[in-house]
């Protein structure tokens, strides 16, 4: 489908099942309607039209002319891989023109991933204007230093205007022209891979547009006031973002969406996809517990899509934003599930943020935090994505975590200490941990697509940056001392609301270099001699103390050292030894590898 370059010309093909005549016009005929190239039906039942145009080459601008009755409708190519703008022309694009150099990148194991969500337009914006993929390349060294090994790019598909979050795609096959187009995106992927960073792409299949949308009544047909062949032509089309829900019951529409996903994975070598709002694909209003609103066609579409993508490239990660703690999301398609590898977890972010934002220590729900950290409903650690900040959690009236902890004083001791706890919980929890852009240096401004990321805060909060880097290194087991942090096993050793302390255990196979103990003090009190249950005798080394003065000029109230643990019992728990705990502090212990 679309424009396919070949020797001596280009084959143009488009689906327009209700058209009587279809033509293509463009640079190859100097845009003269008298010289347009007519397309012929491929067959009577397919609804597709095609023609080979000699002399057309990659870079040629074009449009389709579609007539059902009355004058021709000028339409951009639904499969257009490059466009001049959301209301411009489609451009013939040859994926063979992408320069991948010697890219032989292999993405990390799913349980080893540390994600970093970014928005191209603000991540690398500067005094000369909004961000682009080429500008973003200049910030990848920072992410490599930080230690994250995967970026999740908010939707970069062509949208109306030049400023957007990206969740209003006008052309799902084309990279936003103001971001640099397809070649710039390919350069970004290639450079990320060179630095050991996987690239995940956020895609939107729950609605399209709704503005600058040539798919609307594409071939002139529609029912009533609805959108035509690409959309439901009844109330199923309605979404919170417009009446543009794709018709998952039409095989050609399913193929259109599927082909776009395949293209990003195969032609642009991205390492995985995050699907926005899958609950709005399988439910009219997003609540899949309501049988009256359930869209079986949407469920069937997702199950077939993931089965297809997993068969093509089984090592690439497929993530759903469903936010309902529904195990059907990660159940296999063959077993009636949706077939995703992972899903964003509302069961982590909300209780953890609530505990961190609560002003009074006695009001914190430690049991809810422990429950969220454990992720009890999982069958594999990678089945959920955990975070305390994301584009949704820090916008639309919601603030960054430091700002919500102490409004108007995001630089305060309380804000930084409790934000550090949030990162420690995220980077030690069961699941795939994710940071949102700027979280590593205490960005306090809520997310806006018109506000550049405040990189200068990285200098002001350099100690906090070092803390995030050290936590990420532990999570990834860079020094081969904390392998358990991406292992399949987790246990709550102690929930102590009276003292505000959690003691947590992660492991893979167990033993030195693997077993990892996390002690979290969610109170402002200092504990000089707190009993901790270590799983084995021996010397346990302190890997990170979030209260260390290295991480903040006003940190360091308590000096905590390594521990010689012996097996004995205290209050019904294996204690082994005692540790000193600073206020709002997390300690991470493990034994040296054998």
C-alpha cells in the first residue's frame, strides 16, 4: 500500500472502496490535473486502486484524487511514510535510503530494562526553538551517563500544527516534519543504539486526529454525520478525543494500523512499542468492566496484532497502557488475552505517590506501599511498568512529585528526600522501572508541550543526579552485586507502621551478588539501631544510602555502614543485625559476589 519505489518509477496503491475514479497527481506531472495518472481497480472486491508511474522517484511529492460523485477530493496518502506537513503533500519515501551504518544492536533482556520517557519537542528544546530528533541526539550522552538503557518516545507522528503531546496523530506512518522527519528519527535510533540505549515508540491506535485528518470521509462515503470507511459509523466512533475511533471490524482498517506498527519495528528498527489507551480500544469509555460498552472487535484486533508482531520479532517488547490491573492484558492471545508483554501499572504509582505526598507520617499507608512494590498479581517481573512520574501524572492539573510534596518549595529538604524515596522504591520494585524526563534532577514544572525541560537544574541538583545514577546502576546490576533487583522473586520481610519502616527482599537465584535487601524509612524519625532480617549470615555491604551527603548538601544526618549479619530472631522476624536509618531514607544492601 502507499507509494512503493521500483526500477524506473513508483507504484501507487490506495484503498478507496466507494470511489468511482481514483488518480494520483504530483511533481511528476507538474501538478497539472490534465496530466494526472489514473489508477485502476486491483480487483472488484478489494477496494484498492493502483498504477505504476514512470519517472516518479523518492522525494516526489504527490496526492491522491478521489471521486465518488461530484468533484475530486484531494487526499494525502494514508500510508504516506513522509509528509511536508499535516495539511501538506505526501512524499515518496524509500526505507532503503536509511543509513544504519554498522548497527548490530541487541536490546537488553526485558527484566534488565530501565526506561526513560521523553517528549521530543521539549526534551531537547533550546533558545533556537522547539526540540527535534537531531537535537535530542545531543542529549543521549546524558542518558547513557545516567545509565538508562531504553527510551520511550512519546508519539512523534505527524500532527496538526507544530506543538503537541503527540496523541493526536494525523498520519500514523509519518514522523512529524517539525521534528525532522523519517531520516532524523532513523539517525536518533542509530545513535541511541550506538550508546547502548533501546528505543521504544509510543503509538496511538485508540483514535486518530481528530484534526488535519485526511482519513475523515476519505473516499466520500459515510453514514449520517460519521467519518467514513476508516471509522465506526455509529456511536462506537465516539471517544474522549473525538468521533474518530477506527473501525476494528474492517479488515482493511486493521491492516492499516497493523502495517504501521510493523513498519516502525522492521524498517526503523525500534525495539518495542507502547500502545496508548488500550482500554479505549476494547471499551467505548475505557472501563472494560462494563459489558455494555465492551468492543469485542477491539479486543480481537489487539489479540491478533500482538500475535502477529510476536511471531515476526518475538524479542521486541509490546507494552499496553491499560491502567486497570487487568491480567487479561498480558495473558497470551491463544488463551483469550491481549498478548502484551507488559502494561503500565496504576497499582504502583497511585499508592506510592499518595504515601510520599502525605504530609503527616502517621497517615502514610505502608501496607499499600508494600503491596504496590511487590506487584503480587504478576506471573513474570517484566509484566508491569512502574513509575512515580509520567506524562499523564505530571500534567492536566497534576504536578511533579517534588512540587506536590511541598507546594511552592520543590527544592525543600522534604521534597528532595521523599522524591528520592520514590525513585528508590521504583528502581528496586518488581517490574520495569521508568523515569520521566527531568525527574533525575528534580524538575518541578508540570509537563507542557510548550515548556522546554529545565536542564540547568541538573547543575543545581547535581547530587540528586548522582543518586539517580547510583540507583540505576544497582538496578541494572552494573557492578555484579545486586542481580536480585531484576530477578523474579520478591518478599516483604517487614511492614512496621509504628516506626514507618519497610524491609524488602529481591533475589534471582539467591546468594552473594544476588540477594538484595532494601530498607525504607518513610518517616521523619531517625532510627539508630533498627533490626533487619537478612537472609544469610555474613558481611552485607551498603550499596546506596539515599541520605548520604553526596546526594544533597543537607543530607547525611545518620552515618550507616556495612553490616555483619548473624541469624537470630526478633519480634518474629529473622533480624540478623541492626542498621542506622536516617529520616526519609532508603538503604540497599547486598553481599559481595563469591
